[in-house]
């Protein structure tokens, strides 16, 4: 093996070792955060307010919602498309947010993963309509059934 190949191999092993150490450090920091912040770790994911809970007439980031519809986004993620009143009534302003996206960072995404699994199990593809109320009911119901007694 040439000297250049040996140097490249040593560099490769060094990068790999650093990535492993970075992952271990991140995991330790996450575990420490959960230990030092028990209220954060004890959040029940099913009771967090999410985008699928938004209705016309609600206020979202200072704007009044006039319509909410569900579609399948990238990677089978259910998305809530929110329409707001705008300056031009013929052209309302729209935004998209993950339907299972929580209002606050709760530290858990079991509901989000279950929502993606629901979309996939129903054979829905990107751009197809999603009934947000049915999605919410079935996802939360399945998580309640899976919860240990």
C-alpha cells in the first residue's frame, strides 16, 4: 500500500471515528436533556394541539383562516393547506403545514409517524386529498389502543 493510500485510509478512519463520536455526544445530550427536563419528557403526544385541529375562523400567526383542506405531501406526510384572507379576495394566501405538526415542540413524534403510516396504509399518493378529521380520529384512536394500560 502506498503512502498516499495509507494517508487516505487514516483520514477516512478519522472522519468515521469523529462521526461516531458526534452521534454518541448527541445521544448523550438528548438523554441528559430528558433527565434534566422531566416535564418536557412526560408530554402526552396525543394531547398536543396540531395543525389538523385548525378550523376556519381560527387565527394562525396573526391571520384568520378561511379554509383548511388536507393533502398528501412529500414522503407520505399528511399536510394541512391553510387559506387566509388576503388583500385580494379573489386570490387568497395559502400555506402548507404538516397536519400532525404540533403547535409547540413537544419532543415526541409518535403521532406524526402514525399519521404517515395511516397515509401509506390507505394507499394515498402525493397530491391526493386527505380527510383531516378522519386522519385525526383514526391516528389518535390507534395510538390509544396501543397505549399500555
